[in-house]
C-alpha cells in the first residue's frame, strides 16, 4: 500500500466500466501518469459504471441510484480522475443536475463534481504537467471524443503532451472533432447510421497516413478500431494514456501481439 | 372564449404570471420606450472615410458594384456610364424623389426617365437610399412615392444613389434616424435592407445571381 | 403533412443507400459548415452576440403575453388586421377566409415552415385555390410533390440532374431543345416562370422571422427577393407566424439578425431583410392594400415554462442540422415531418406526439455539436434526453432495450456481484478472443458486429489485477 504523504493529494481513480472490463492497461497507464504527477492513487472497489447508459436512456431512477453510489464512494478524495471524457463529463457536468429536488444530494453532487477531472486535463490543467518524458516512434493521429471536447474542453491538452513524446509525430485528421458514431447505445440502436458515420471517420483517419489512432475514450476507440479492422485498414488504436505513460508493450486494441 | 383569450391565458398559466401584474408591465413598457442597444460590433465604428471604405469593400464582396462621384451632379453621368458598360437600354424608372428629379439628366445624358412604381416591364431602376450600413455593405431603402418599393425588386438592374454622409456604422444608428423621422414606435410601410443583388444557392449549393430580384445592384456613392 | 417519423429507421436506411442523396448531402458538409466558421471567426463579437440573442429571447418569453398585446395594438394602428389561431385548423380557416374574401385564385408564397406545419398548400388546393411556392428550393420540391428536407435549403437533397428532369416535365410549354445542364440555365428558367406568377397573384403569403412589438412590423429574411415580390405585388399580404416570433424592439431584431445569417448560410447579412408595417399608405404607389397577420399557437404556449421552454428560442437558422453527423448521413426526409435534424428531434414530438416521433430524439449520439453552434444557445441534447425520459416513464421504449438497460443497471448497483460476474464473463471472452484479438460475430452484439469487429478484452478486469497488485505489495 502506498505511503500516505500529507503533502501529496490523493486521487480516487474512476476506472470506467469499459477500461475495467476490456482494457485494464488504460487504467494502469492512468495510475502511472497520476503518480508521476505527484499524487497518490486509490481505486475504490465499490465502483462499476458512471450511470450514463441509464441516464441517456431516460432512466432517471437508476441514474440517480448509481450516482449516489459513485458520489458516496469517491467524495472523500482530493480529486476524482477518469480516463474518459464521457464518464468524467457524466460525473462533473450531469451528476449535479440529477438532484435538483434533493438539497442534500445536490450539495454533495456539486462538491463532488468540483473535484472531478478527465485524466489528461487533470495532468495539464491541475498538476501542470508539460512533459511526459517518454518515447513512441511513429506517426499518430488524434480523435477528439465529443463529451471530453464539448463538455470538458479537452482539446489542447492531449496535443500538448503528445508533443513532448520523443519520436512521435502528430498528423491531424480532417474533422478530428466530429463524432465517430459510437454514442453509447446509439451504435446498436441505429447501427446503419452509426456505421455510415464511422466509415466517414475511418476514411479521415486513413487519409492521415498515421500508423496509430489515439483518443481519450475507450468507447470511441473500440468503435473506430472495430471499424478499421472490418475494413482491413491497417491503423492501430490505443488510448492516449498508454502512449503518454509509455505502456505500449500490450497489443493495440483488438489486435494480438 | 376567443382564440386570443385562450392563447393569452395559456401563456400566462404556463408562465405562472398575471396580465395585471404592474411590475411585468412596467418592464415591457420600459423596453419598448427605450430600446436597449445591445452589442455593437467594433467593425463599423470608424471615422467617415474609413466607414465609407469599409462599406465599399463589403458591398463589393456581396457582389454589388460601386461607383463614386464627388457631387450629386455627377450621378447622371455615372448612371449613363454604367448602362453603357453593361449594354443596358438608356431608359430608367425612378420615383418622385426630389433629389434624383433635380439632377441634370437631360443636359448630361441621353437617358429617358419614367416615373412611378414598376409593373415589371422596366430594365433599370434608380433609387435614392435613406442610409447605408458600413458593417455589412447594406443599403437601406424606404417605401413611398419618392422611391417605390417595386423599383427595388422588379427590374433586372437596380441602381442606388447613396450619400457618403448617410453611411452609418451600424444598424442601430439607422433605427435611431428612422425613429426621428417617423416618430417613436412608428415605421414607414416598408424598410428594405439590401446587401448585393438577388442570389440563390438552392441548386447544388452553387451561388447564382438574379434569382427573382435584380441581377445587378450598382451603388453610386456621392461624396 | 403526413407524419412518417415512425418509419425513421426505414427512411434512414433508404437514405443511406441513395447515391444521389449522398452526393447532394456532401454539399451540406462542405458548404454551410466552413462558411459559418469563417464568418464567425471574422466577427470578434460573435460569442457575445449569441449571449445577447439568447438573453433577448429569454426576456421576451418571460413577458410574451404583454409583448404580444403591444404588437397587436401596433399592427392595428398601422391598418393591419390580426387573427389569432390556437390550432393548425383555425389558422388554415383564417387564411382561406381572407383568400376567399379577396376572390383569390392564385396565391404566391414566400418560404414558411409554419405554413408547412399547418398543411396550408393542400388545404388551399382542396378549396380551389392554387398556391405557388416562389423560393427556388420550395418551388422545385413543389414540382416534385415532396416536403422540404432542410429548413432553409429545402431542395438540398437534390442534384441538378434531378432538377432538370422536373423542369422539363413541369415547363412543357418551353422548347425541348433548350440546354438545362447548368445551374444558371435552371435559375433563369425558374425566374421567368415565377415572374409571371408573381405578377398574377391575388394574395401573397409569407412567414415572418420576427414580429416586432415596438412597431407592429413583420420581418422576412431572404436571398432571392421572392418574399418581397410575394408581399408587395398582390392586393393582399398575409403573414403566418407562431407566437414565439414576437421580438420586442428593432434593436433586438438587429442583435439577432447578426447571428442569423452567419449561422444559417455563412453570410454576414442576407441579401434582403425587409421590415413591413401594415398595408399601403396614402403616400405609397405600390404595396398590398390589405395586411393580415395570422398568429398561431399550435402548442407553443404549453411549451412555455416546461422542460422544452428553451426550444422556443429557435430562430430556424438550420445550423444544428448542418453540423449534425446523423442529419448529414440521412438527410431531412428521414425525420418524417416538417422539422428535421436536432431542432426537429426536439420540436416534432411536442407537435405530433412522442409516440409518433419517438425515433427522432433517440437517433442521436449526443455529440453536442448542434448546441455548440446554435446561435441561441439552445441545449438540444438535454431536451432530447427529456423526451427519452418521457418515453421511459411511459414504457414507450422497446422491451429489449428496457430489459438490457435494467440488466446493466442491476449490476451497476451491486458492485460485488458485478465484479464476480465481470471476472467470469471477461475471462471467457478473453479466452475466446485470444486467437484473433477480436470477434467478427458475438452473441447479443449483432448490432455491433454487423458493421464492425468487436475487440476482445485483455482477459482480466482492472479491479482483479489491481487487487492482485495490492496483495503483492
């Protein structure tokens, strides 16, 4: 167990269900980056999901129930950090709106939300990290996941940190800030439309000539990686945290070593 | 209950408000009486020379053409030159605008003039603008027998005379001037704000001029 | 207009497979979006103006009854007549009454989404009156007997080849040898045909972008000038507009105008912005002799103060749909009624019911691009979510969806069971996928794997591995 240093803030890591289930490497990359930035990291066991599927489907009852659990499990930390713009957005932007009719939880949700950060934005904006001191050979391109971009303003930070990675070249794609077509349940409720949007995205990705696609949201990445592979386009996909943390010895998403 | 009553009462019910509420009424009366100006772009807030230059630049970007003459007397020739350059007939229609009427048309040009509103059979019309707006290269025209509104829309070529001193930096100044002329809360029947000739992009997004209104808008600026 | 929104998925599938539509929609992506960005960047005050416009509308809605009263008084004072209509049917009847009293046979129309909403054209035809759409895009779709597919560019879904076919069919009196291969020739032909109609019309009907309370003025914004020819040539001018078009003052209108054209077409100012107040006066040699305003409610007054209140700020610029990744793929007709794209997804259920229009607020990724470009800062995704809440409460969502979400929510609320279940499921999936790293087919994931591979998980959950790491240290 890490020693509790009074001068170091303690971060509660909100792993996110997709990272927990599909790609723990992203979680470990996040831990490494947060520790490198001078914080202790704890991972509350009583975490599952941020509640977005319920929330976006109009199931307010379950959304609130899940939110209360998350807030209770995390509110004692100095910061709450998630390697996902959409989950961080749910916690930071949407949780406070769930309890308009409940003064106690409204207050708790607001106090909690103040401490929530998406991972890359936490490193840059809160911890002042400017250089991740690692290397990655090759050309990458970066997709701006919608919630991170529009709810949390995450745009310049990943690019700034990628710039500090030795050997890495960033080739911007056209329409990097346009949706990839994932949209949570949207991609399975309206698969044909989602597919059309995803095809547009993979065309833009392929046009950059980059060997690797990066983004800050695993849902988007699984969607884009899955589409690239179905189309036999040889672009690998990783979460940006993996590259920044220098943890790229695991195969890219959906590939075997 | 009339439709009007039903709508009003539903609005009030939805807003949880009463029509008799003096506080609400006072707010509305105050705004209508003293319209607040809002955000005015810096762009048009320039000394007269620069305002004029900005007007010309933006109007040309909107596909209007510009000619400049030093004084009113130069207008007939400027119009004649334009008609010749575009192979247009030397017949124009205008309203009863006294400034336009008093110009040396006959002594300086071969142009014949018809007066009154257009019925669609005129090729060229000439109007005198009430104002210009530098912010967007817009001319402002007012209805009436001086400059009938049909002259702004029916002929294929519309020539507008504008005094440089009437070019305002922003729309709000124009409204102030209109209020001064017509009285607070009153308007002429029609105020046209026109920026360039008629256009449409409805066919494959291709911008084409002369959709229904004039194909050509020529602004002759005096001063 | 018939509501085909329940068939959204079928409409969309057809749209996705329609090469002409896909080609035409390409123009939306490049045309509107880039131009809007350029003009927004060129105006330093653009963001402040968005705030100002939003605040003006909010203030107006809070006092809508009083501004409506003030507006009406000014219209009457200028010699105009005001007719109130609660429903589409009442509005149609008012308009028909005015047309019949004027002995109208031909009516020209400026572009009006409200006129579409009330189904005016079919009603006039049924009553022996011929409506002629004069906006070029509206004219084209009228020839095709189609509804508009975009609120400001109604024919955006068509290619010039398609338009040529329609013109040859409809303008049979013109020479068959004529060349219509270029947009210019199509435009010239439409100009000629419609000029005759403008001059022949007995009544002209327009919408209104704004109804100004200060002066009793109706404002229309066009690039073609068709709205102007519609309203000044005939004996009678009818304005049809809904109550939320009321705007307090001329200065307020100027504020909103500064963001309207920029957001809609990427122009700084539309070619024609026209302010009309009443019928012709003694000093007017031209203009309509009668001026009527039909003010329609059709559900707006109930939206006030509700979860959908913010939707009443909409100025019908179309920026939201231009930027919507869903709209760009499926086009406007897929939405099945008058209003497409994000604003249609929020407004349509209010007007035709969530039962019929349920797909619309669901067919969104909530990417938020619409809200980010809306000049009136309308929180469109939030209101789409409110519709989803209504559907959920009324059990209108499909059973499989509810079941799947309920299943997931159960696990999300019971972390220990979740962890155990996850360990097992991920272990299995990991093993199954370890050969190729991904699945081409996966049970329960047919919607996903139809079009893309499904990446295999790493094989253990993060929580598992973290616990192992804890035990080691």
